[in-house]
C-alpha cells in the first residue's frame, strides 16, 4: 500500500471526541499518541477525553434514551442495516487499513474482521423487529399476565484493542436494536477504528446522543464516574479477567447489569484418531490468527502420545514457514504484537518456559530491529504445570504437551479457572458429545479452526465471564422484563 493513500486516510479519519453526533476536541484540549506497532512510530494523535466530556455524554445519552426507546423497531433496524452496508461498502477499505495500522494484524485478517464485525450490525438489525413479550392467564385464573420487554437503558461499553471493530459492533448491534443508548470507551491502543465506527453510525442516521465515543489515554477517569452515575444501567466489557473482576466490584455499587467477556486459555486437543494434517492446518490457523492475540485463540496444545511426534514435527514446520512482517504487506502471515509491553511480556513467557525445561522447535526470536515483532514459536517437552500452560499467552507462541488418558486430560483442563473456548480433533462422535458434556468450556470447535459467528452465542464459563454476545441470546442482556397483572376477563 502506498504512502500517499495512508497519508490521505490519516488526514480524513476523525480524531476527536464523538458526542451528540459531532467530533470535537476534548474539554482539556489534550491529545495522545496512537502508534503503528510495525514501526513503533506515532501514526497520529487523538483527543484525550476528560471526566467532563464523559459527564456531558452521559447527560445527552440520558436525554436521548426515551425517544430512542420508543423509536419504531423497524426504524432502528434500518439504521443498523445502513451501517452494515456502509461498513462493507464505502468504508470497507478504510476500516481494514486503519485496523492494520493501529493494531498490526495482516490486511487480509483486517478485511476478515470488517466482514465479521459488520455482520453483527446486520444480524441485530434483523433481531430488532423480533423482540417479543408474553401474554397468559395465571394458574389460579384470576389474573391475565402481560410480559413486556423493554430497553435496559444507558449502556457503557469498554472494548479491547485486539478486535477493535468487532468488539464494538458485537455490543452496539444488540444494544441499539433493543432501543438502548450507549457510551463507548475504546482501547487507547486502537481508538481510530472506534471513531470511524462512530462516523459510520452517524452517516447511517443514528440520532444524536444515542452513541458517544470517548477515546482516552487512561480508562479509569472516564469509566469510573460513568459506572457510578445513577442513570447508567448496564456495562459490557471485553478484556482481561483481572480488570473484569474489578469492574464487577464497581458495578455492584450501582447494581448495574453486566456482560463480561473475559480471559481465555483455550486448549487445542489432538486425539490419537485425528486427521493429523487437518489438525496441523487448524492449529496454525487458530494459533496465528491475530498473532495469537485473541481470547479464543488456541493457547496450548495437548497431543496424544501416539501422534505427538508426527504432529509436532509437521506443526513446527508449518509455523516456521509463516512470514512475519508489516500487516500492510500482502504476503505477511503474522504481523507485530500490539505494543512494546506485549512483546516484552510474551518474550518473557518463552524465556521462563525454556528455563523450566521446554525446548524451542520453531521460532523464538525477534526478526527485526524495529517494531514489535516476534517469530511464531513452537515449544515442545513442555511441563503441563508451567506458567506458559496455566496463563493466557496472547501471542504467537504454541506450547505442546503430551497426554495419554482422556479422563485425566479432562480433569486437567477443568482445573483451569477460565473456560471460554476450546478445540479438539477426533473422528469419534461419541467422544465429541462426551467432551461437550464434560469440558467446562463455553465454546467448542470440533475438527475446525474457528467457530465465531454473529448468529451463534459467544461466551464462556467460570472466570471467562458472564452473558453471551451474538446469536438470539445476544439481545437478551439489553432487555429488561416488566410483568403487568390485570383482572382476568369474565367470559361468562
């Protein structure tokens, strides 16, 4: 991609605080840097929102809530549909390029996220007109019960840097379909995608006040007062389990409804009857997608001892063949990690694993002197009790562990405090259903590399969070239930 096109995009992209349908400077006038992880250089500066900006956004959101709630479902649906069409049409190239520039993912994966993220707008545009209540006579016969579903009210979205478009649309789609207003605080690493999303929603006809986007260098000064505001009704957060727990404590003070999509540590299991070539292909795809910086990425690989040598040899060869480079280069398979800190953290995990006895079968080094790059890495002879197995890696590192007993493996996996995603390869359908019943994991991929889809419920168990995003379940957390009882009609 030529420099003039990038310069033109950075010239056009909004960089202000988005409040009341307009992009403005923050009340302080301060700005913060957004860096390109492929070079470490500053791409652009963005307005640094203040608590005063957040208070103004909350005032306008509360004011807009009633009118938006009573807007016809079809009208809300059409706005979401127009946003889908804009995201996949006019703004498709801009969205993909911006994501690659500020987050680092290869351009083809960025285009994939545009398709995936936009689908939440289309899916929930169709769900907007399907919100239903209920009507029935109570068992005693003296009352008719009417059950009404209505919007929960103003929502706060806190989104991460790894999927900056999809994490916004996965929340905004159902929230707007249900008639809620929202304030979005995007990651300081990737605010540009969120601001471009705001521009799309504005162009699609979303009324003023219904969405605010507050980029900021620090989250707490923005989100803290919003969570404490008595007019706030819901918080939806995607990020680490540690931060999620802290937000849950805060939300409890205001008894906010919460949706939490937290940490994962997904196992990838290769059984003795697996198609090894297909398992290797899937392992590379689910480990290296997004440079491994995904909550549902395969984190560690349990391989049956009968096929361990064959799998690891082929897996390491495929991983070694992945091309590392700038995501804007169409030949790149694996881009940079998102930040210098992320690179340091993942590199330290590799060092500790090697010190504990693991061996590097592929990668492990830093290929360039600039940017936040790490070679895709395969570790073998890994101790299942080591930190690199117990902790979420969030990088292009694949520790491979031997196992020989299914029942013991299930116990080992279920000891983990998280349970978001998991993958396993086998030809035994009885085993498929057995693991679906026994593994304490919210999403399972069988003989596949990726299973995320707007039409399916996304979420986990235990410390991986609560609630579901996507699917018909995705709109439920944005609706509250009201029961109306009235005297039963006298039919005689």
